[in-house]
C-alpha cells in the first residue's frame, strides 16, 4: 500500500468525521431540542426527573443503544440492515426455548447470540459478497427470520429465572446489569470507530469504496464484518430483552425495532448515504428517543400517539440530513466554479 493511497484513505476518513459546517449546526440544533424536551417534560410531568424514572429511561434505552452502535457502523459504510428487529426476536425465542427445555441459561444465551451473528453473516454474504441491494436483502430477511421465530414455537417461552433474571433485572455495584452491558458495547464502539485503523477504513468505505479498496483494504470483508457485528448485537439484545421481560413472544419480540434504531442513528447525525457520523451522535439519538417515549408515556399519550411522534422524528431527521447534503453539494459547486 503506497503512502499516497494511505494518505487518501486517512484524509477521506478525517474529512468525513469533521463533516460539513451545516451538519454541525444541525447537531447543535438537535442537542438544543433535546435539552428543551427535557425541560418541557420536567415541567409537564413532575415524576420525569426522579431517580427512579431516569433509571427507567436508561433501562428502556439500553437495548436500543446496544444495537444502534454496530448499526451505525453499517450505515457509515453506506448500507443498512432492516432485519435487526426480527433477528432480535429469533434470538430471544431460541434462548427462551432452550432454557425452558433444560439448557443452562449461559449456554442458551451464547447460542442466542450466535443465531443473531449467523443472520448477520447471511446478510453480509448476500450484500457484501454478492453485491445485492441491502434494503431488499434485509427486508426479505426481516420476514424470513420472523417466520422462523414463529415456527420455532407457538407459545411464548417464559419463567426463565436464575442468571436470566440477573441479566434482565439485576444490578452490579448499583448499576443495572443491562445498562452496564450497553455502556461496554458503547465503549467498544467508540474505541473501534474513533481510535482504530479499522474505524478509519469504515469511514473510507462510506466516502469512497473504490479508493478504499485501491489503498489495500479488503472492503468486502470489512463490510461483511459490520453485518456480523450488528447481527450479534441484535442477538445479544434478544437475550437481554427476553431476560428483562421474562418471556419471549415470537410474534412481537423486537417488532418495529429496526425503525427505532434507524431513527436513532439518523437523528444522531449518521449519514444514510454513508461516510459520516460519530458515536456521540448515536448516544444523542438514542437518548432523544428514550426521553421522548418516556415523557409521552408519563403524559398518558396512547401507543398510537407515541408511534406517530417517533415517525415524525424520523421524518424530521431525514429532512435535516437531506438539507445538509444539499447545502454541502451547493458549497462544493461554488468552490469548483470559483
């Protein structure tokens, strides 16, 4: 790999990380909106800022964060995985069925994560190796995997107890285990994306796949591994959600999660066309959704109203991203003509 191509890859990654000035302004606006939302709910719902409710927000957001971290990597490469909700559901169901069938909880949990990783590997093979459309492939897998989950069992396995109860509802040093696991996943994502060569290559893959390939990077393998990572994370999420609920309903576990994850990462500034975004943005997006859903729940807003609000936030996030992209293209054209 020559010095020129190495410099090209690093420059592309750093440029993608810095982003456009408009994108920075948008992030500041979103952060200001988050603060305003916290203030509003604090006034409208006195219980909002209590310690117990803050823990509830953290618990309800933990699984979303666990999946959003590797999901962001997939999106930064310029692709998407819309099967994460069904993957979570299948992993949770497999784990639950194994436990109720007599398998020890740790073995069952590991196998549940492996199931998720295998789904991710299947997605990665079709998308990264066979060059099929990410949206078409993962939408198809969403249906296939959900169907498999419903064939595994018709009755939701429940009553896991033991180690599963500790995973889902236990605490360690005063911190909920679920939240602690989410923080560990976040820390791993930060180190990988922002402090490793592979993280720079992920940005490069989203900015210019051909240039990244010419610099000596195995772009297919890198893309494939991001899908395996998000599949494994969805598997972990399935295990943890089943543990928290003490049940794994095959038809509803993880249903609609893919849209929540997509909303969180787009809201956090991860560019849908790839090449831009940070883990701080992912945290902000997840926190925004967690606070919004919790606040609406405290105000007794119906489930349909909560879905409406989440959908509106997704549309706003997509609109802000498109606005930023158009401004970026306009500035680039002005510079070229100058």
